[in-house]
């Protein structure tokens, strides 16, 4: 039955957000999208240099300025080295050094804190020698440190924002970028160290079976000690031999490399992704239930199935996967049993028609 308003009362109309509120909301949405896009870009960065290049390029895109610099901190003497530069006369700065603590960037590196300077002429930290050398006029600066293992290893500097002064939103955005860079640098550094120890698969740049064994030992010990859980995904490419037979092993290797990138973009940073051998891949998912692991496996299955492989070679083929999932301690009490259960579930998917996913049977 319809309701009627009481006499003497008026129904309030929904208030439309003010123009200022709408502008702030749009800015926040844009910022969120930008940070998500940056996270995706960093997910595939395997070297510290790649991480810094991504951050440098993203900062240039998001905050329009006249010039940009990314300094590396020389661990031997704490000097700042111009590593990446952009803007007028930028090439003159490449490789130049700043002594520890000198300039706004030097202060940021020494103190591990960001700096936003609206007028460099009124800031004692400003190093005018750089402008004199390049014939460039630095009016304002926004500068943030980038950390690795809790110490500054780089400094990102933006110079002379176009259109309007730097503001707190710019500072927040650049700080978040530096935080993302710090996390990615830790991961890339570990990856680089692992490569030096011979535990990285050269073709896919994922961990190899040697590292997988070590990681499984470590994760099973952690589960037993703290009463926690984990899950394991086994993924095998269906009819992969056909790719090698039809297009050659070089194209087969390219497919494996593409699969690795798809999988890396589909799992968390804390998950451990490895090439088990041939066309088999394994994912260790710490602190993950079997139900959640199944969802991850389904995402992997769909992502690989939807991808068009070998496009650059003009071949354009699709691949499907057979996947098995097992959990600890749901299906196994030892590392060996966990691997066997996931492997058996994967082979069950193979035997029942391929292009499907199975969970290990309960013991």
C-alpha cells in the first residue's frame, strides 16, 4: 500500500555532491586506477633496474612536470648518482654525482623523508650548482625516498609541476609509488639473488624444481610449527607436444614463457610459482584453504585458455590446461604426499578428457 507524507511535511530530495566533492572523488578513482595499473606492471619486474624504470615512467605520466630525476644511492660512499633523467638538458646530468646530504634530494636520502618545496629560492637545502651547469631554472621540487631493506637506495625527484603547484595529493601519490617500488625492489632483489644461486629457470624466469623442493620443506615446517595451512596447484599444458611438432621447439619455448607471465599475473606476491619441468608448473599458496586455491586454479585455467599464444610470430594458437589441487593438512601430512596428491589430481584431469580441474580426494 503506498505511503503518504504527513501534512505539513516535505520529502527531502537527495543531495547531489558539490562540484568540489565530485572532483575529489574523481581524483581518488583516477589515483586508485593508476596505482592498480602500477601494481600489475611491477608484478612482472624481475630486476631492480626494471622496478625503478617502471616507477620513473609512471611518475612522469601521473604528475606532469618540466623535469624528472631518479637518483641511486651509492652504497660505498652514500653519494647520489643521476641514473634516470628527463627534461631539458637531461643528458648532461646522466651519471653526475651529488655528495651525501647535498641538495634537496641529498637531504631526502640522508633523512629517509619526503620533501615538497614550493619555492627553491627560499629553501637552504637547494643546490643551485645543478641549474648553473644545465642552464635550467628549478622553481619547485617534490622528492621522495625509495627504500630496500629499510634503507634509502634511491630518490625520485619531480621538478616544476606544469599548470599548478605541487600539492598534498601529489605528495601522497608519489609516496605510495615509492612504497610500491620498495616492495617490488625487495622481491626483485630476492629474485636476483636466487638467480645467482641457480634456482631460477632460465627460460621462464620462474623458480625451478630445486627451489620448489626447498620452499615446500620450509612451508611444511611452518605449517607444522604454527598449525597453519597451505595449498598446492599442479598445472600441465594439454597436447603441448603438438606445438613443438608443428611449429618447432623455439615456438614451444615461447609458449612456455607466455604461460609463465600469465601465471605470474594471476597469483599473489606471497605465492611461490615454479616450473616443475617440461610443460608442468606448480604454485605454492601459503595460508590458503583448498576452496580458495580452487578459485585461483580456476582463474589460471581461464586465463591460459583465453590467451592467444604466438601472436608475434603470426601463428595464433590456444592452449588448455589440466590442473590438480591439494591442501595441507587436508589431503597430506608430508611434503611428499602433498606433491603426490596434487599430481594425481592433475593426472585425473588428464585421463578424464583434459581441459579441466580436480581437487585431490580426501584420504
